[in-house]
């Protein structure tokens, strides 16, 4: 692995592991990160959702900046969280699944903030390295829980077994503390308490990282929100139907996955799965997240810190509700890899900014380091979009790289690489005999029409395939990352539901 030391002229060295360089003339800014688990990019009221109410997310968009083209580089909890915290692709930080231990040589960007003088706190879901919740480097204050945690201490409201659920309560600075109430509210309470009782309130800038369990499945809403949307209807996405047209020119693995744990015909291997009810529960569970955001905004305002604090609100990956006949995430389709991203800081961000540049989770660390007055370490794959958020024009990427490595635990999705620009997406599968994909997202935002076989698009396919390998080479990503087998596996299909996909007609030939 490339070295994680940052050697430049004028560096201030505070430890053998973490070294940083300040940006002259930049005053470190207070920073709050609010990370939501599995929130879709379109699960926000201001985007025209038919019924979901998110007044505080809407406020961030109205008074700050919305990035509609924000993506994760791997749509899976642990790899994405590692990319956020390290600024690295999964092929460089080596967190490629949700079960294996963390590499011991990773550096998280809060370590640089902490070393430069920030008071730092982590509150919420860690979910990297398996079922752990002990304090991690870079944080003075620590509140976390094992694995997925649970919405209620007694597990009530959960309708199915979720791997890695824990009923062990919280780890608060090394002390085991029981969970008392609804987890979204309780994590917000911990965050507000820390803001009120920091040790160096007027002496140090602060960095607060709030990582919600919600809205990870199984979705359990707060009692006050139960039934809010029971009369609402969830319209199935255009690519939901099991029709020849929907699967024309699509990969065979996609049709195969329809009848699997992550497909709509055998979702989570439940014979009575109800997608519409599932989505309604998802929306109701998200309401407490928005309320928690509002409480944090109010606290910052009361303390006189709202104007100067950079608050960033984002998801760790998307979530499919029937798109391409699938649920969950992992794939390179829009509902899986696209995330909400909102920035708010009245001192530097123009209200109502809509920034269409393609940004990624690997850019979060560099962006927040710049807000903290620190240069981005050269080893990081991500880049700072802090100036872009301020409306400044700087050179930027044409495509973001996406990768997913096949998991034994959930064997339905193959190893894949993709690149996504403002118009085109190209998906390339590795290790299986199947069809790659090309989409013109300006004309086809729902990814219904795979253009991979169209003669007029062959130059685009050639160009994007070349660009994909250029990005892989530039980021040291030409070697596949493997991890030992850990945890359960879910290979089951339903014997009476949708069958395997057919061989693509475009490949059928009688002779050469």
C-alpha cells in the first residue's frame, strides 16, 4: 500500500503517523458531518417527492448548496464509510466487505484535524471491521455501537432478522452504556450534549461526525411517526416489471438476481415481502433523521455558531426499491450509487446553489481538510470541492470511478467497474460471461435502454472503456482485492418464481 505519510516542505509534524501542512491565511472552520445510512438521492422533499416531508433537508438546500451528481465509489456500507474517512478507493483502503477486520495502517482524515488542533467527536454507527465499536483514531469523544445496532433496545418493530444486529447498547468513551430510547433521537441527544459540553469550547475549532443507523433496513420508525404515510402509494419504478422489454440487452445476472435475496421476487428470502409497505416504512423512518438535523441546526444557531460552521449532510450509499427488479444496493445503477449531498455554511456558500459537478465520497475528506485549513495529503484519491461549493471555477474530473468486488456473503452481484460522468455511464463486468452496459443518462435517466450493442455508440464504448482503465491505472486499481470468507451467505432462490436470464440475442450466431 502506498505510504500514508505526507512529506512536504514546511510541514508541521505532530506524530510519526500523522503529518499535515496548513494552508496559509485560512482560518479553521467548525465542521459538522451528518451521515445517513442507505438514504436515496431522491428521498428529500425539495426534489418533488410526492409525500415525504424533510423540511430541514429542504432548508439546507435553500440556504446552502445541493450536489445532485454526488456518488459513492462503492455502494456498500463499510467500503463507502472507509472511503469517506480515508479519501481512498476501496482498492486502496482494502475495506471491501462488511465483515473483515480493518487494515491497521489506515489513516482517517479526522486524525489530521485532531493533530492540527481540532476537538473531535464521533457519534453513531461505525460499521467497519465487523462487529466492533471501540474508539477509533482521530476522535477525542466517542459514542458508538456494535454492527448495525438496533432502533429500539429490545428490538421491537423489527420484522426480520438483520445480520450484525446488536443489543449491547453504546460504547461511550470506553464505558458500556445501555440504550434508553429510539436510536435516531438518542444519537442526536448525544451530539447536542457534546456541543454544549466540549472541553475547549472557546479555544479550539470543533469537528462533529454524526453517523446514523437510520434508515438502514429493517426500517423501524419512531413511535410518533408510525402510520404517517400508511395511506400513501409508492409508484413502482419504470424498470420494475418482469417483461422482455425491461430486460432487452440487459446482463443475464440482472435477471437472475430478480429471484434472490436482493431481488423483488424473493426479497430478503421472505415469501410475503411487500415492497410498497417496505418503502412507506423507509420514509417514516427517515422523518426522525430530518428532525434530528433540525435540532442540530437549532443548537448551532442558539450557540451563535451556525453562520460559521460548515455542515455537510450525505448518505453512505443509495438504495434500490425495485429499480431493475432489485432491492438493496451494491450495483452501479443510479438508485444504488447516487447519494444525497447538501452543504450549508452561510459565511461562504451562496444560498440555493445547485452544483452539477460529479463528486464522490472520496472527496469528502479532502473537502473538509481544506475547510479546516489543511492541504490534501498526496496519497488520497479524492479531491477537495470546497472551492466549487463556494461557486469558484476550478479544474475538475470528467468521470468518477465506481467499483464493487464480489462477496461470498451476498453472491448475487458480480465484480464490476463503472465510470459515471454528467451524461454517460459505462459498466464493465469482470469474471463472468455477460453483457456490459452503456447509458445516456440525459436521455434515459432510468437506465432502461442499454446502448452497448448500438453501432452508433461504439466509439463512446471504446472511449469509456479506455477512460475506465486510465482511472484504474492512475489510482493503483488494476489489481483485484480479495478478503477471506467471514459471516453467513445467502444464495437462495425461490423454486416457483422468476427463472434465470436468457443468453443475449446479439451474441447468437450460427457460424462465423
